[in-house]
C-alpha cells in the first residue's frame, strides 16, 4: 500500500507535519491522461491552431496568454474527469479505507471535489506564489468548513518534471507561529509571507514522478522556481476527515 493509518501520526505530529511516498505507476498513468485531456480542451478553447501539447507548450504557445488561460478555476478537473480519478485511483481507495468520512473539499464552490493541477514554467517565469500555510488561505476566507468537527489535509502529487520536483517546505513548521500579511489579488485575499525568516530551514522535495507529499494544514510550503528548461506539472487537493 502507498499509505496507511500510521503515516498520519507523522502528519498530525506538528513537529513533523508531512509524509512522503509514491503513487503506483497505474495511478500516475491515469492522472497524466486526465490532465492531458483537460489541457487539450483548454488549448482548443483558446487557440485556433493545433499542435500545442504539454511536451512543446514552452515553444509553441504564446506565453503572454499563459496567466489568463491557466487560472486556478480553469485548472480544476471538470466533473467527468474528477469522477474517473475519484473512482479509479488507488491512492483515493486507500484514503477512503483509512477514513470512512474522507471528503475532497470544494473551495471553488463547483458542487464537487476540487482536484486541480498546476503547470509551472521554469525561470525566468515565476509561476509560484509566496510560501504559505494552507490554513492561512482558509482563515482569509477561501472556502469554509466546520473547524470544530473537521481537520484538513493536503495531497500534492508530482506528475511531470525533473527529480527536483518544484515543491519546497519547512520541516516542523506546523509548530511555528509565523506572522504574515494579506493582500487582495486574483479576486481574493491571499497571505503574503517573507520567506527570508525561514530561508535556512527550507527543504526542496526530490524524487521521481509520482512522488507525493501528504501534509498538515499548517505545514509551510510553496513552489520552487526551477532553472531548467522543462515544464513541471503537479496535481493536488485538500480533503477533510472528522477530528
């Protein structure tokens, strides 16, 4: 199995806050296909000429259009693709076995769980936001859950890229009381955090494609800006379980 109940001791333990493992090759194949299908649909809606794929996106697509096309709401899997992932992925089957009340959150208020991917271009592009704890976003009003009854976890899976997976985090940060400010951007209040405060404590996640990190709502993390020449693709969701 990829994950079991005991792994949640590490995640729930604020001195650690995460667990790293790998999905199996069939899960990786399913996810890559679902993302490619969704990506192709988005490209068809925005480009009249064909011939843009994930493989050649950096050379064949108009990079000026990137930000307006690949907004967060456009990167949430549509319901038909989400349903396939929810039913077929072994990682979800294992999580449903561990938690009878496993539920993927719907921050975008679409009426179903939000499983969304990221398309991150290498430097000089800066397609990553500042480091943050997910809890900060929820505290600032991105979605609502009953915090007395439920706890949140995040699952992040690497799908395409190099062995530097483009995810960075701070070990034990759920235990750290860190100050942040907030600003209004992309139509919502978002946290702003000065990474210099933790610069000597940051770990970059390394591994092969299919590596995942499952983490506590209060783990400080963010995207790494990579100086290679390939796109990286990851997919993630938040889920809740009863406290």
